[in-house]
């Protein structure tokens, strides 16, 4: 699984590319504190387009995504290559639930075990 954390720079509206396909693009800025911050165009497709609705520009998020690539040959025979970064989950950065005693499943103790009479019938 590929993930990246960054700040939402731009959110675009959902576009209907065809009757059966829609997409929504957004720009994520990563490595903001470096000398060379990166702005990455990502897309959501189909029912995932709504994932961006609950987020605002300027908000820091973690995005799970897939890299996709394809080859296209023009009618004139020219070959081009295209890449897309398809997001499939967006979460607020740092929202992972911390481990706490109430989230842990307790191990059974001896008092949780069935109380049966124990017979020592081992030959040694």
C-alpha cells in the first residue's frame, strides 16, 4: 500500500468524463519544509469522488493511493505513456487511534478458565 502525507492545496469539482466514468482531482503538497516542496496531482474516481467532501484546502491529510500507467498509440502510430495517481482513502493526518488500555483486549487469566477437577494420570 502506498501512502503520502501532505497538505491539500487545491480541490477541484467532480467531472463527468463519460456517461460511465467520473473523476475528481486534487493537489497535495508534500515535503513542505524542504527546499523543494512537491505538488502532486491526484485523482479520485467513481464513488470515491465524495471522499474529498469532508476536507478543506490547507488541511493536512494522509492519502492511500495506487500508481497506474498505460500506453496509448495514436492513429499516426505515435506512442505516448500516461500515469495517474488514484487515491482510494483520505484521512486526517495523525488521527490514528493511540494504543490505550481500553482499546486492548485482555488476556484470559487462570480465574477465567473453566474450573474442572484436575486428575494427575501421567505415568511419570
